[in-house]
C-alpha cells in the first residue's frame, strides 16, 4: 500500500468506546487500568493515530483482537481501486505470457 493510499484510509475507535459503555467501564478507569495516558485517550476519542503498542495494550486489557476495538474505513472509491489493481496484474501476467 502506498503512502497516498494510507492517507486515504481512516481508523475509527467507535468500537472501543461502545465496548467501554457496554461493559460499564468509565474512561478514567480504563485509562488507568490499561496504562494509557490522557493524551492517548484523547487521540482515540478523536480517531487519531496511536501506536501499535497502544493497540496491543488495549487488546490485552480486553483480551480481544484489534478488530473488536477499531475499524479501518477505506476511501469511497476503494472497490474501483481494487478492480484497477487486479486488472493491472492481469495485464502484466498476460504480457509476460506473450513474451515467453
């Protein structure tokens, strides 16, 4: 994935906060027990980037997988990009077969 493609993807932590709410865990308690500072919690609240270490801490805290606390949201034309990439691979394969 190119850097440009990465910039077009969003990460949302709505699942994390829904999990906290469903398990009646206060953000303050979560922050302390998961060893996360206020700045990091604020980043999560605003769907900003956090380190993989933070994701691991949260997953350890809940004993869950990352997809239970976060979600990748692709750009609107993601399906078209995938089709174009598959077509380019097919074209490359076809060209290599013709040369043989």
